[in-house]
C-alpha cells in the first residue's frame, strides 16, 4: 500500500489498539505480524497487518481532529469507489473495509471504524502497486497525467450528485482558522507574534472574500484527493503511456471543486522534481510544464477562466489550512516548525503576488 520502508511496531499502545480493532472487526483470520509503513511525515500512522492465510490489510491510526469527521470521510471514500465500479476506475482506489455481519436492515454495509476514545482506525484493502512515476516527468508523461486526471475528474463529477456533501468545507475551515487566530489563547497553538497573526487574519479574510467573488457555493463539488505526492499513487506504463493504476492515501480527501487537486499536480509536473526535503512554493503553478499538463486536461474536460484564476486561492487555502491551521496535527514536529514559519515569511506573501493569468493561454 505504500512505497516507504517498513518498520517494526515499537509502540505497545498502537499494537494493542490495532489488535483490539481487528477483534472488533470480527474477521476470524488471526494477525501474524504488524509492520509500520508510515511515511514519517504525517502524524497519522499506517500499518500493514499480515494474516494467517497469507493475505494482508492496511490500517490507518489517527488521533487528531474529529473521529466523526474521520468516519464521514471514509464513508464518502467508500461510496465514491462503489459508484465508480462501472467506470475504468473500478480498481483505482483502495477500498475501506465495511462492517461484517447481517446487513438486511440497511441498504448497504457501513464502513468499519474503531474508536477507543483516544485513537481511531480504519482498515483498507492492500492494493497492488504499479510503477512509481519518476521524480521528473517527461513531456509525454505530463500530457498523459493531465489526460488521466481529466478523465478521472469527469467520471467523479458524474457520480458526485449521489455522494452526500461533507460537514467540512474549505469555507468552514477558513472560518474556523479565523476564529482560532482571534482567540486570546491562540498563542498556545500558533507560534506567531501579534503582527504575524494579524497578517494571517488578513489572508483568511481575503480568501473568504475571494470565495464569494468566485461563487464558490454554486460550484460543482466532486471527490478530490488533493495530496498527489508520488508516494501516494502508482501508474501503469503499457505501451509507454502513463495510466493511473492505484491510489491508497486519503489524508486530505474532500468533496470540493476539482481545482483543489491542481496545486499538487503542478508539483508532480514540476522540473523541480520530487524531493525528500520539501517546501511549498507556488512557483510550480507558473512553470511551462504545468501549463502543458493543464492544456492536456483542458482538451478533455474543459476549464473556464474563473476556475483557472481560482488556482491562486487553491494554493492560499493549502497554506492556510494544511500548514497553518492543521500543521501541528498533521506534520511531524521537525517539518511543522519550519513550514509554519515559511507560511508567513515566504508562502503567503508569494500567494499575494501570484499572477496565474498566464495560464489563461490554454483557453485560446
């Protein structure tokens, strides 16, 4: 399920939690070994459970945010996968395991999650992996990826009306951040001085104003995965053509406009390449390579002017939400401290200056 190196489980608390979760799941197969396959960037922890029949499943253990939103997200992920079964994406997404036992009183099985008051867990299929994309893509691979994402987004838009909206939105997350930054106790969460917090409040206000200006409330919302890091998905390379093969990480899954996927797609297409020591600069949105991807996408599933101009707000939201608001929960401390300071010193000032109008050339 993940390309990262495996590690033996060292924390008895997590080992016990996983075995309790598997027991509550009710599968008669016994766990023979547990290996950690976490990326060591996120605070979420991911494990592969080997079973006595030779099969394996993957477990994600989380402890931040809301268990109930975690469960809701996994319900939407499962529904998305089920609705895509009649498309070419039938096997793309690793499915979330559902509750066992009689389901006669329900229309369909519910996803299984386990919550012990401190930790919560979902189990996934251990999906096969194809090829990883190279750190720097060729022009042909960029075109293939753009076309693949257009086809995926188009099919997701077709099924989206049958998937319930989420309780959280980019608007509600921004409002929550504004409340946190205005709270007198916010210094306990944010390592910012008063001037930096004032700057951040201004950025959140500007983002919310832009949502209204673009008519965000009326835009089509589809399942988006956002975090298209090379370690989260694999491809097939038949006849030298890139085709999406499998995707297994759902940390940033949302029901939102398709535009939220594009910042990370720009990073995949970038000449900078995938790096172990990373930062979140917007320069990848302005590279000719990303314009190349966008043009390939547009030929299949056309974008309009407002959607392209909204990409600046996609980037701004990513920094405000995943780095500033959630960074201390999501990233390991050594990453979070650096990224949080870069947010106010580099990233958000760059967002203010970011002019994505050159991307409009793909509409000609």
